[in-house]
C-alpha cells in the first residue's frame, strides 16, 4: 500500500548536529532530488555545477544502512554540507524506507533543509507519526510505543530503566502470559457456543466449576499487575510528596531550599501559605512531585481554613509525607492534630530550626509517631544529605527497589486491567448465581478486549491517535 511520505526535524534545535527524518515510499526519491555529491558542487559559488542533473534513483541504487557525504541543494544553491543515512524497508524504525539527513545544527539551516524536503514531495509529520507507523507496521506494540515517549521524558535512572525494559518488550513479554489468558477466554467462549448449538456432542455438566477455577487463577495474575501499579508510577512519574506542618514551621522555606529558588513566599508571619504550591524536584536519584501546603491548625479565617482542608486532603492521597516540626517550640494542639492525621502513612520528620535552641526532641515526637527523625535547619542546610539519603533508600532499596519486576506504569494500562478484572468478577458472580452458560460469554469477551487494549490488539483508532498525539515532533 502506498502511503504518504512524511518528514520532520528529529533532533533538538540549536545543537551541534541537526537531524531531518524522512519516511515513506518516496523517501529515497525525495532525498535523491535534493542531494548532490562533492564532485557536483562548485564550492567557490556554493552552487551546483552547470548541467548537473538530479538523480532521483541515487539512493534507491545504494545499499541499505549506508552513509553518504554530500550537499543539500535548493534550486541549485547549497543549503548545507550533510551526511545522509539510508535505511531501506523493512529494516528501519518505521519498517518503511527511511532517510536521515545529518546537518549542522543551526535552527535556520535545519528548518531550511526541512522546507526543501517538503517542497519536493514530503508532508510534515504529525507528533509521534514515525512511532505510530512503527506500531501499525508491526515493529512494536502499543505498550512499547508508549515506552518510547517515557524514554524521552525520563528524569532519573529508574524511570529510564523502566522505559527501556518496557521498550525491549519486558512488559509485552509479561502480557504474552496475559495473551494466554485471552486465548483461553476465546477457547472457553467457543466451547460454550458450540455446546449450546450442539448439546449432544458437548457436555457442560462440570464446565462451570472448571471455568471458575481457571478464572480465579486469571484474576490473581491480573491483580498482581494492579498491586504493583503504584511502584511503576512512582518510578516513571515521580513520588507524590506533601510537606505538612503547623504554620511557620518552615515548610515553604524547605520548598525553596529543595528547589534552590524563592518559589514560595516566606515571612515570619504564621499562615502565609494558604494555597497549594506544586513543583518537581530531583532529590538524588528520585523525582519528587512536591506539594507545599497551608499550615494545619484550627483557624476562623475562611480562606486559610480552605487551605488547611486541602492540606489534609493532599496528605491523605500522597505517596510520601515530609512533616516539618519547629523544634524551637514545644509540641502543641496543632502538632497533635497533624500527628493523628499521619498515622498509618509513610513519611519522615524534619526537626527543623536546629540552629536555634531546640526544646522538642525526636523522642517527644516518636512517642506519638514512629517515623524517622532528621535533625534539620533550612538556614544552615543541616540534614539535607540525610534527607536525600533517607528518601532514596526508602524508595530505591525499600518497598519499591528497582528489579526485573514488570510494572504497569501508565494509568491507561491499569484501567484496562481493572476493567478485565471487573468482567471476570461478573462471570464468577454469574457462576455463583447458577445463571445459564450463555450469560458468561458477554463478560468473558469484555475481559478479552480489555486485556487487548494494553498492547493495542483491540485498541480503537481514536485511542491510538490520542496516545501518539502526546509524542514530540520528529518521533
């Protein structure tokens, strides 16, 4: 099938080298129209020599996976000195004919070459269109395509390793096991349909009990994936972390210290922070999605009270909490209220203002909340290294240490698996309610389709387009 040939800039702008990627049936022809060898160029005038004819078939006649030195010309004038990489189908990223032009990286030059490519027959690629073609042409599945995007946006080693693992097919290999569940579901659906059509040759006597055992095992496998979703999300997207404490304990100063900029307003007036401030910060090898909240305490101020309620709400939903204590003051009702909220949650206590005269000790806190306490000072930065080590050790060597465990890292994956579990639950309920076997098939088919959404086997075109629109240009 003949498809339009697409082109786009595939490198960041302003670097030493620019890359223009072309993919499609006419990629070789378009590149041949605008490429000239060194012997065809008059360098003194920076134009092609007289009587030079473009060779549209030049790259078609060359071997695949070769590199060619020359010049890109537009209406006979040299645009840039380049190296051209030739990758013929099916051994390319898109499984189509692909040309990559390596030029100097100046934005004007790169854009000029792209304009020349488009002028000679290519269409501008949409975001993610190269990877979309790799998916439609069967080189990668949808889970691996999403890993490409995660690879580009990785902000730490663990997000990078997770994306690489998914791109290399580890998630898809795990889903290969899930595919066996899908095949089993189809087999059981076919058996039910056959038995209903020909009851003389198919016995459904003990079928429902055997089916129940199989579905219970399938459900256990799917639940295992869902249970590890938060681990995968935290590795790839960051740890949702909330800073809590009573007013004027030093929460906003900590936010500014971690960001190394004056992001939050800091004064010696209690209750300055009334809204929620959100930022991303890299602490060692982990990413924290950091939230600075209003000081938690009893207040009659309507606006401040809204901020307090938001702080409590965020603390309830987050992955990790940094509880900032003003160690220069004795614990009071506000601290006791916070400690009650933090029970059964995961976090660390910063005994802030250690540069002053501490009157509250770690023992005072730990009698009520069994968390690690770190002696800390926003002013002197005492305790910063200990905080970094504690966070990294907690999440990288503790509950979610990186290993070969396959994790669902996207909410789309989690929702697909949970939908399949719900469908299986509906079948199990129908079995318990002694419903006729033909009631099973609808929900079993829904489970089959739900699992197919992860690697794209049952994904709609609209869903696929939505996923690839989140990609950057040139990928």
